[in-house]
C-alpha cells in the first residue's frame, strides 16, 4: 500500500471471529492500512488468520516473533510495520462504529498531535450497553465543552488506554516510545508517555470505537501475579508524572486517586491483609501518596464510586466461579 494516512494496529490472540468482525468495521480504503499481529494463537494458525483476511486488501498479518508474549510486544511489531501519518489502536475483540472515516477526516490534515474520541461499550454476551466506556467518555466531553488545563490534564492522563484516539505516529518514533513487553498493563506507560509528548490535543464528540465486555480477558480475570504487575506499573506511572508534570498538573492528573483505588480493589477483591500492607510498603518505598483532596467532596466521591462499582460489577458478572475465588 502506498502512502497510507492511517495505520490501525491490532494485536490478536485466539479470537478470529471477533477479529474479522473488527476488520469488517474498518473502511476498505487505500489510505488506511490495518496491521494485525498474531500473538502465537493456540486455536488458529497464522496461515488461517491470513486466509480469513484475504477479502480485506488493506490488511497485513504478522506473527509475534519477538520472543515476548502479550499485546504490548505485538503492538511494538505493529509500530515498526506502520507507515501512516496517524495511528489508531484497536483490540481484536472490539470494533469501530459506522462512518469511521468520515469522523476521522476533519482531523487528518490538522496540526494536532492527538485527537481523543469518546468511546461506547457493549456486553457481548447480553448485547446490551456496558459501563466500561463511561469514565473515558466523560473525560473527553468535559474537555471538549470546557477546554481548561485541568480538563485537558485529566483527559490526557486518566484516559490511559490506546483505543479511541488518533495519534500522530511521529510522537512514537521521535520519542522512542514502545509498549512494555509484559502480559498486563503493557499499554499504561506507552500511553502516559505519548500523552505527555502530545502538545496539541483535540477532543471530538463523535463516537468511533466500541469497547466490549464479556470475554475472558486478562482485565476480567483475578490473578495474583497480574495484580502485582499492575501495582508496579502504577508506581512507574506515578513517578513519571511526578517527575515530568508541574505540581498543579500532577494534582490534576489524580494519580494519587488511582493509587488509593488499588487499595480499594484489594478490599473489593478480597486479596487479604498481607496484600494490602505489601502495597502500602511499595507505595512508601517509592514515595507514592494515595490521598486526593478532591475526594473530600462527597459529590465527587459518589460519582466516582458509581462508576467504579459498575465497572467491577461488569467484570465479576463474566467470571467463572474459580476466577472469583
């Protein structure tokens, strides 16, 4: 493909039907390239994935031959293969909504470094709306409606997923940003660093992306090693923002609120007192604070609690009994 404008990077593992649904939601255009990186699926071969993608001329399929397993390592391969001016990231079990190109087009010739779009979400089991998108949608709409430094900072650093954003590829190449080659939270530092490097940022009102809930993803599974990795990544994220943002911006980023949230997760998930004090020890050693003055406002607390409880309800609804123990 010559001179694509948009490169869509998709890590894939064991969900070929969902992957094809995602690809079907992408316009067949010469200025859009789709880069699928299969993470050594166990229920389908790379040849089978390529065969399924033959009807879609904008798609290229690669195998994760990095020696590191996970979506992060797969996305890094996609970054090396990408040639578009802009990047979109997608997960293989999600999909884009109608009129994707028409919604992207106003920004493709812009000088923005990144454009944030409010996502939507769906429970793939019940086919009903999910709560997974709510916080991200609110962040984008808040900055669009009132473009203050506070709303910008909150959007950039709390909307820390790769999807539903149009990001200039040069942000990654010039700043040598890569995803962590680990199994969980592999996108957090890459998206935190890219957000920091993006100076010209826009918030759109059009929805382009639907994130799904209902599959047995790593996010939905209770796993001790994965939880510990998330804590370590959160500490790295905290120290990066503390070292790079102004005191005011750091306060607006609410990273201390996220640190407190992990302690709440310990209680909700029933990890036990030993895990609770291990996290406190890790926080103390890294100088992580876990109290946000904004939580003195009962309206803020109630609103955030509703979002968090709905999020956890979504997760637990799709766990098997063994995963909930």
